[in-house]
C-alpha cells in the first residue's frame, strides 16, 4: 500500500533574499492625494503610480511578493462598482494575496464572494465561517512559491474589525477567536515553507485621516498585534491593518522575534521589508515605509487600462459640480471637525430634529475647496448609511457624548449642541437650543443608521424610541442640500470647548 507523502522540512542550503511589499487600508484611494501636511504640498499615492514603484522593486530585487492586509473597499468608485474596481486594480498590480478587512463587507458578504471569484490571487480569512457551521467563508491560508522560495501566508480578522462591520453585511458569518486557528495553521505550514507571513486586519480602528503621519497623537497603538504575536509561535512576519498605524521601522517582538509592520493606509506609503532566510529561519531584515511621490512615478499602463472603464463610469454618473466650497472642509478624529459639523448641520436641518449625530469614522475624505461634485460627497460619505429619526432622553444624549469623548471610535460629530468639557474629558456643560440639557426631557434626534444600530460601540442609540428610518442615504441628502443651498459663507460657530485649553 502506498502511504501518504509527508511534508519535508524546507532546508535552504544558503541564505536567500525575500522582499515583501505590503499595503493596508487602501480605501479606494485610486487617485493621487494632495499632501497638504507636507512642505510644498506634493501629490502622494495613486494606484497607477504605486504600481510603478512596485514594478521597479520587482525589477531590482530577486524574489518579491506583494500583499495587502484588508480594507481595499470604500470610496466613490468602490461604491459605484460594488468593489469591482479595487479587485481589478489589484489584479493589474499582480498582488499575491490579501486578507479580508471589515469594509470588504460594506455591500454584503454575497457581493464580496463574487468579487473574490474575479481575481486570480488568494483572499484569506482563517477565522471567518458561515454562521452556525464549521464551513469556512474563504481560504484560510496559501503556500506561494517563487524562485524556489516558499512562503506560507495566513489571513485573519480581529474582533474590533468585526464590531465595526456593517451588521447586515456580515449577518450570515461568524468571526472566531483567531489565535487557536492561527496557531494550527502556522504549525501545519511551518515545516513546508521558508517563511510564515500573517496578514491581519485587527486592533483598534484607525483615525481615518490621510494626514495621519503628521499627527503622532492620532496614531493607534498596535498592542493587539503584539499580543497575538506573543501568543502564537512561529510567525516570521505579521503585516497589520485596520489601525492605519504607520510603523516606520519593523517592530521586533521581544519574546518571539516576529516582525510587525503596517502602513498609514491610502496608498501614500509602500511597505518594504527585505529578509535573509535560511533553513526556515530569518537571519536578518531591513524595512521601511517608502513614500509614494506621485510626480516622480509615471503611471503604470496596465493599471491605467484596468481602471479606465471605471473612470468612464465615474464621469458618466457624477454630473456637474453641486456647489463651490469657499474652503476645504477637513475631518478631525479628535474633535468636532468642519466636515463633521457641516454633515450634522445638514442632517438636523433636513429632519427638523433638536440634535443630530454622525460618527467620525463615517467621514472618509475631506471636501475640497472649489467645485464639489457628487464624487467628492461619496468619497467623504461612502457608506450606505441612511438618515434615521428617533427620540432620546437627555440622559441618553449624555451617554452618547461621553462615549464620543473617549475617542475610542473618534469624537462624535454633532449639531444643535454646545458642549464644554474639562481637560480630563468629563462633561461640564451641555446646551441644546441654547438651554441646559435636561436629563429627564425627551429630544428629537437625527442620526446615521450605522450608529443607530449600535455601530462603533454606540449601543445607547439602540435604546432610542420612536425610531423612523427615512430610507434616504445621508450622502444623497448632502448632495440635495448642496444643489439647493450651497455651502455656508462661514464656518459654523465653535460648538465644542475644552475648559482651560
């Protein structure tokens, strides 16, 4: 009887070089971004320009793999194509593997299944199962081989990413503790490969700002990545996502030696890590985040061709400018921002509510100065969130504000309120309509459907009464308002004050 073949250990006879390129949290940043936070405001990023940088490294280095750690989706072109544009971009750039992020489910898990099936590279999620079964939603891992070097790649998604997923988008799925599944996968693959790479979308939700590198105070910790790399033996490289945490030099885990890396997102940096390996061991490494300076990188023709049909679709559907913005409306994850205040003001004006709330994480791009089109609005508000009216007590309003002040999921953006806090973040004064908030009184509230369903841990909104969903997308409401009224001539009066600041 012929026995089963046993996997033989990898024994690379001499040290060999492997280069890993990586992205995370791309969020449909197909076009270059004006880096207003850098001297001279150079353009950075852009899919076709990033591809040119990738291909230059492929020509220079001997053995190169390109990975992504999730959240390709969101943005106008993703919204219009249900993510297809991003899969075509990744196909043209010749990605080798991708982990699933929470935003891949923005248009439902069935839609993402269709998108997975259109690309030749593996999409990984070792801890995602169909609800109530042991049937995996997608591939957990893959072995890739190039120039005689073998890399085992495993994908996982974390609890925080699960919690911020659109609830209706993941209703048929279970997300399990990744640690035991990850250890089992590592143990299975380790004897067969030269290197183990984990693509992980987990940790704290990122600040969602393209200028995150300019604000060290906004940067999320990557404690969950460190914890997992300490709990699982045998991981060589851990590529993180979800936190938008730019790790300029690879972090070496003090106990396991695992290298932890991650970019700021939006394709403005390309993660670069080169390793010397022998006998399944990493002998040395060198890594950095390469700035993607658009104007020094000609666009890659293959990516331009792949994106062309979607660019045409965008041009057909966006129409003329809605209004002219007198200034750039920017986001700020830490406080009530000009963009957040404007969106909340429009929600309140449209609904006639006493108060309006929108989560900071629901704002994904600034609105530029000058002509603003529907495309700009969909970039800023890319989710299928609707305007919901409800009734809340003053006590519930206070609870929502207190959760926002933790900044765990960013500062809650609001309209109809004036809020003063102490420097330690405790509320000192809250006015509604110019009068002190009364805890026992009922107030009419306009809110996005995402947080009304408890998104971003705003459970208090799920206990509101008299809930009425308008069925109208907030992005459509903003577009209608701009057509009729345009932008205010001046920014709203400050509505959030920190005492003693």
